[in-house]
C-alpha cells in the first residue's frame, strides 16, 4: 500500500502498478483499461507519491509477478547492480534531478544504463515535463552499425519505407528511387509486405539486395514480416540483413504476437551467422508502441507507458540496430489526439535512450485519430531536438499499404536544414559521390537527375528525360 | 537578362506514378512540398476523415445478401442475420474497442435461437462487420462472398455454411463469438479496414479455426487490401481457399498456418527498372 498526505487529505494506492498508472499523464488507452487517475488532482498526488519512492523499490517489487512473466524475469535477472550503484540511493524525484543535472553527462548516463530497469525509466518519465524528456534524451548517445553507423552526434537517419498495397515490384522500385533521390534510406530500406508469407518475403529481400548491390548503397534492407518467416527465409538462403519483429512488454503480449524470447535469440543467431554487416553486427530491428499489451489483453493492469518501457528490456537483450516506436499507428483508443501522441513519442524516445536503445520514431497518425500534419510537424521538430536516431521516410507522407500517414522524404530534409542534421556518414558520402546531393551534408538535392539513374529511367516506356 | 532558377524544382521521375499510387516525384520548393501537392494531401485527408464517420447502409447490404442467398440457395439455405456489437454508436465504437468485440445481449439471443448449437458443426461461418470503413464493406463484401461461393462450390471437399451475418459497429474479434455460437469449425470475418488517403475502400479478411471468445491475433490469418485497385475479389478468394483448405487439413489457424499459396504475381508494371 502506498500512502500520501496532502494537507489534511490522505490518499492511497494499493499496488505499485496502480501508483504508476495513476501518475501517468492522461491518455485514452489507460482510460480504456480502467487504470487512469480518477481526477487531475489524484494524478498529481500520485506523481508526488511516486517522486518519494526509492528507485530500489523496483528491484524488490515487480509490477507483473516474476513467476508469471519472462519479461519480468529478464528485467530482474539481467539487472546490473554495479552499474546501478551511482543512482542506487535516489528516489524517483531525486533521479529526475540527477538526470537533468550536470553530473549526468553522456558518459555517466552510458555507464548507468544497465543498472536502470524499464520501470525506473517509466516512473521518472511520468514526473518529467516534455522539455525534461527532450533534454535528457539529447544527452544520451546510442550508436549502432551494420553497413553504416547510426546515432552519431549531429546525425539523423531515415528508414526508406517503399510499401505497396500489392507488393508490386515496379511500384516498390519507384518509391525506392524517389526516396534515394531525396536522400532517404540510411537507417534501413524496410518494406512492410502486403502478402505476409515466406515466398513473398524472399522475393522482396532479393529485390532490395539487388538494388543495394548494384548501386553500392551503404545501407541495409529488411522485410517486416514475422520472425519465424525470416528464420525460414534464412534457411532458404535469402539475403537477410536484419531480423524484424514487433515486440511488447509482457510475455503474454509477445505470445499473442506468436513468439517468445527464445525465438528472438534463435533468429538473432541465424542472422549473425550470415555475417552480412560490414561496419557492425547489430542485426535486429524491433518495433513497439504504447497500447499493444492492452490490445492483446495482456497488460496485467499495468499502464500502457510502463508496458512500453518493458518492451525495451526485450529489445535491449538482442542488441538491435534500430528500435522504432510506432507512436500513432495503433489509433485513438490508445492515444486519442495530437497531444497524447506527442507526449507518448517523447516518453518512448526518452525511456528507450535512457535504457541504451537506438531509438527512432514512426511519427504518425491514422485517419480515425484526432490528429493532422501540424501535430506531426511539431513532434518531428521536438524529436529532432531530442536527437532521435531515425525517423520514417515515405513518399508524400502517405503509406498506401498500411493506410496511415508518417513522415515524408521532404520532412526529413526540413529537419536536416532547421536543426543542422546530417545522414549517417557512409550514406552521406554515397549521396555526394552519386551526385544525388549537391552539397556534402545531405541538405541540397541535385537539380538534375543523377547520371547513375539515367539509364534506368531511359529504359521506361517513353524513354528518359 | 539572366534566367533565374525556378522556385519549384520538378522531378523527372514523376512519370513513374503511372505504376503506383504512391505520392512520388512531387517536386520541391527548397526542400518543402510545393503548394499544389500540399493542398492535394490536405484534401485527401479531409475526405478520409469524413469516410470514417459514414455509417454502413445495413439495409442495402442485407438486401444484397438476401438476393445472393436466393441465387446460391444450395450453399446458403438460410437468410442473412443482422447483429449488433455492444458499441451503440460511432463515437463509442472508436473509443471502446472492447465493446466492439462483444455481441449485444439481443444479438446473442438471436444467434442462440438459430439452433445450431448441439447439432453437428458447420464448416464455415462468414461474418461481415463494418469496421473502420463502411465504404470498403459496401463496395466489396458482396462481390467477395460471391467469388468465394463459386470457389467453394468448385472445391474437392464439400462446405456446409452457417447463415451469413452482418455486424454493426463490430471489430475483428467479434467474429470468434459469432462463429462459436453458430457452431462453426471456422470463421471468416470481412471487415472495413482503416481508410487510407489513397484507399478509403479497403476490405480486410480474417480467418480463425475453432473460433471462440478470448482468442488473439496469433490465432488468425489475414488477407488485406481487398478492393478493385488492390487485391481483386477473385484473387483474394483464391488465397482464402488455400488457407481454408490448409486450416481444415491441419486443424489450425494463425501463426502456425503459413500462407504458402503459389504466388502467381501478375506484375502490372515493368519489373525492377532500377536494375536496368
């Protein structure tokens, strides 16, 4: 039981999960789950009570029982007591001060990563304002590599997402060309297949591999299909760079997705055995998003932001190249409007970075959410300031397969200009070498069609221009 | 006089849009969207927003399904049945997915009265739900069912069907309860997918073997984007027939049931021109 007195009024919260849920800034998914604070005042009181809680509490009290959930076991069994030592004496409220203070430098933050549990990160995020989330995340640096280096200071990468509603090869190739010529694709060229089977995955993997090899693009490809499909594709000797999987923060969520931790370990080993990376061997690509646990009825009464942070423990175990919080995709039942999507995006990015993950964000919304392009512009700019590792890139913001809106190739160039961001160095050099960009920093696209792509376009019916 | 650079830079690869609906080759003002493209996007978003709130014309749909049962009386001896979820209206539906997954009390009674419980099970129940795009259902559901009936009739094994059902304010998982109450070995839910800017009319399809309440997505197989400009109804039906056959043979659906149907990909385009 957690108690708090304010004036002559006494409040109580029966479990740690209830205290965490009631301290969470308001959002529709927690309302749907029935775990939200009853009043605005109760929310702040819960935040005050949470601020007084020692961080150590999270090591002795699990929000989901150890015996019931392999993600809890992963979190507690892998906790690094030595790394935790510098912050072990702090309460959640002191932890916020410490994170914001000049004591918490980039190096110190990196050294405590393995001592911080997802619940500690979630708890402190609940008592941080948006600017706090941005400031601390900007201090964290998480660098990963496969055929290029992602997460270096002053850099921001993009996933080129050339989805097509029937996986039409010409349609996909057209979107890849558009993206490359707008300087997109250094995080990954990643396709969500419309037809989710092994044969189709292999076909799409071959398509991307051929393009990457022909143009010698320093990037990696991925088909975002189920982990078991990718395992089969590897067995069939398909050119797999990265293994994809959507992950959640509870064992039951992951079972509803059709995998467990052992499946991920097997898939990572299989991808590593291919030895396809050139400058690094981070071979996993994970996607997450608040609300997935509740959607699978697998949240155990835990609020959706804490469940999300727990998914990062799953990701952390497998040293991913990319972790992408798909923040607005799930719909208004979980994040109702632009304000809730924005807050969730900043929380996810902060928690992931604090835990040492290469966080990117699919800054997005669906047509049944109360959100629009202006909300996305705002979150894009905020995440740029927070030093987000990567964002999505899609032609004109319109995903014609998944039927939602995410950031466009143009959006990424906007951010590069206003915040002086550059693509991954290897990719940036390629853009210049290929005369796709006029400058050496990926900010000024060429006025004319680059020489290397003229033959391809000239081969089209109607000829080149 | 020197000729100054144009304010908007066009993209010569724009003509590739003949092969895709993706918004490619939009050109740029600096690095930003040209005004015309920006406003075209705003219009598409406004139309999609409107589509979410357009109600399904259930009377028209039921009438069309009734006519279908008359034409295909051998496979469909029963009249279609209208059901309702526990979400009474659109606003509730959007905010309470849990209610959209559950049948209203009166709909439960209607199904239980149909008297299939206790009999030997039927092979398949087809459930139509409005989902997030009534337009997708209105435009494609009847055509798809007709194509499927043709394929079922031509199949090697016989298929006994439960009455067709139409669910208002329904989510995917409601089909499991409907299928269970109709004592069906397998349920196929046809549902309006969330409308996209370029595809406000998409129908999705979910298959569950041994449907019952409480199953998750891991137990379902999905075929999406069924619409004239996406996956045509005949092709979707062909893919579903493969899944139905395999589900029946292996007595399973979802993650363990991989779609290994031969990909007869009809590339409408010109292949991967980037390799030329």
